[in-house]
C-alpha cells in the first residue's frame, strides 16, 4: 500500500520528502488489495499497479513517503478497515505493533541481508532489470536503518510475535512453519 502511494507521488513529479505535496495527494488516493487468479493485486485509483510498485525507483523512494505521519495515518485507517471483521492476513513493518497490536497471531520475519538481496536480484532479473548484489545489499541495509529509526511507526518486533528467520527457507517451508503455528494456536490440524 505504501509502495502504491509512493508510485503516485513519483508519477505526480513530487519529491518523496515533500510532505505537504504528498499530503495533498492523499484525499484522492485509493489503494485496494484484491485477489485474482494471478494472486494478490494492488490497485491504485482503480489501476492494477502490482508490477509497477516493484521498480527500483519506488523501492528507493518508499521509505521517504511511508515515514510521513499523514501517509501512515491514511494507510493505517485503510488497513484497519480491511481487517475490521477479522479473518485477515496482513504483512507489513508495523502491522503487529501499530495497525493490529491485538492480533491473535503475529510473526516477525527476518532474513539476512545477503539472502534478501539475492531474492530481490532474482525478482528484478525476471523482469529484465539487473542490479548488483552489493548495490542491493546497500539499499536494503539503508532502508532497514531508515525504517527502524523513523519517528512514525518505526520498524520493531512486537513483544508477542513468533520469530521466523527465513534466510535459508523456501517459500513452501515458510508457509508450512506459519501454518503449523496457526494450527497449534487454533487447535485445528490438517484438513
């Protein structure tokens, strides 16, 4: 959702740090998450931007936009509206600490910088974009530092979160781990 707002900011030619101009965009910005046969899709003002929000330009600018108080407030309102009836799974850097601090189950997923950079490099290469591993590691480390030190909703682990180090795990292993914890918590086994 923050990437979608960032994409709109960049498309409008607004500097990501220009809080007043970014705030002026918010009343006419509508971000939706929808399921489709292709998986989760992100809509920005009705346009599917699921691919466009994953560009290096958005990645570089998202911390500056997402750290702004009015942006965070708008996105938290939208996220809480999505989850008002429960039965939702959300991911994000402040979901368990700010958006839904009373969530039934929280996971804090981490991975080493090298693993994250390799995953990002593969994702970008699949789209024909090539960035060095060292460059990606630097970008990721800088973004983590910005997000952990920002004033508004800093990146931090919820005290009651279950930790998962995904550095050496496949997606399937990550899903299996999460599902096992959900089943243990709810008392529901397979099937």
